[in-house]
C-alpha cells in the first residue's frame, strides 16, 4: 500500500492547490460568523459568535496540522480532504441557526470532521507501533470525549446546551496544553510532532488573508445595498484603508517574525507552533471578524452616533488584533511591543469618546491609530541596524 504520509524530514513542502480549494469553505464560514455577530450585537450574541468562531478555527487548525503530515498528492488524502470540505460546508451552512434549529447539524459536522480526519491518521495512514499512530490516536480519543459533550449539547436546549458546549470547548482547547494525556499512557512528547515550518506558517498566513478577504466582501456587500453619497463613499474608502492597515501590520512584521521564530525553534518547534499559531492566531482572526462588523455598522450609519453594542464591536476589532500581535511579540521575544501597547490604550480612549461623536469619526480615529503603528513599524525597520527580518528568515532556511 502506498504511504499517505509525507516523507520523513520533508520540511520544504509548500501549500498545494487542494489545500487552497479546501480553504474556500472557510471564506464562507467566516462570513457566516460575521453575519451571526452582526445580527446579534449583544453580550449573548458576542459569546455565541465567539464559540462558533472557535469551533470553525479548531476544525481548520487541526486539518492544517494533519496536512503537515499527510501527502496531498495521494488519492486517499485527496478524498479525505474533499470529504472534510463537504462537512465543513454543511457546518458553515448551519452557523446562523447554530444556537437554534440547526444546532445538531452544526456540531455533528464539526465532530465528524475531527473524528474522520484523526481516525484516518490513526488507523489508516499511520502504521501500528509508530509515534504517528500513538499521537493521532491520542488526539482522536480527546476529540471523541469532547464530541460526546458537543452532541449532547446539540440535543439539549437553553442553558444546558451552553454549559455542555463550553465543557466540550474546554476539552478541545485543553488537549494541546495537556499534551493529550491519557490514563496509563501519560502525556505525548512535544517532540513527537514534526512541523514543516515554511508550509505551516504559510497556511496560517493564508487564513489571515481569508479573514481579511471576508472583511472586503462584507464592506462591498454593505455598500452595494446603500445609496452612496459623499459620506458613504468616504466610509467605503475608510473601511478599505482600515483593512489594508490590518494587512500591513501583520504581513510587514508579525508574520515574518513568527515564521522566523518557528524556523529557529529546533528543539521546541511544536510548542512554538502551538502557542503562536494555534492559540494566538485565533485572537487575531477574532479581531478581523469584529473589525468587519465594525466597518459594516459605520458604513451603514456614518453620520449617527453608534449605540453601545455597535461601538463595542467597532473598537473590539482593532483591540483584539493589536492584543494578539502584542502577545505574539511577547511569546517570540519576551517583550511587549511599545507601539502596539500604546495603540491599545488609544483604542480604548476612542471607545470612550465614541459615545459623543459620529460613527465616521470613530472609524477615522481607529484607522488613524492603526496607520500610525504601521508607519512606526516602517520607520523602525528603516532605522534599525543589522539584517532585516526577511534576511533573518532567509538565513534560518
């Protein structure tokens, strides 16, 4: 039987067209999540949208980890990824009613994605007695335990559903920290994972592009539904500039720094990948989703003062985005970014001011804050001695 695993030591793999095709489902899933939050701008709605985003992220994230091991040029892996894509599409379709009539469809597809993928890894791709089978079977077991709570929550209703789903989420997100401990078997060794740094970092960078693309889609769709006077047109321009600033802040510095750190982490690469990419990138994505919603409410009512829920959504986007980058910097270097920490404070002050100024002014101030950080990053790179981050990354390779 032809192996479906990548060759041992292959650290130079690149993203394949099939993986890009798979990601199309998550363009839709992120759009659905943004619409869910936009339709329920309350604390309860924000909590529900956050849980949905964490579920979407966990299904994509672990598929990325799996594809770091699997060979996408083999027929069984292609069939697997297409099956996961179909399940992901059905899960995304259910998102608007994930807390209603389609709860069981939503979590049923999510659990099926997790069990099918790691069942394939554990019992088909990996041979008996290998570290790959041990690792995949541990993760499969944790997903099965969490899955029981997800399905039970899909059947239950009201507060019982919420409690069961929170328990399931804690199990899912606690697995990597616990190194998938099992009774009688202990923890898995972090070194058991082989992370292809270039492929892994590129996959997460592409997901950021997906989320930013959804922001562009939401802005365009909202603008198309409204009459475009001068103020509305300027609001469209402002939304685009804000999204471009988010792209600039990530890809001009943080993405390169994170990938460079992953390349240089020979002994603890798995832990670095877990912390920076698996956990902290979801905060970054949450910031982009909230920013998309903030852009939409500003575009829809640029001359009006924002109500508190809409104002919180508009401010939460840049805050979460900058916070994620600050935490990545802390994980990478042990220090916070002075520019991003200062900008976080500025966004909070803008939020306090936002109750007294029009929505468009709030958007201008938030975007100006992001652009100031981007300009500072560019100035610092020009005046910093020594090799650039790109040169450092090239050297690591």
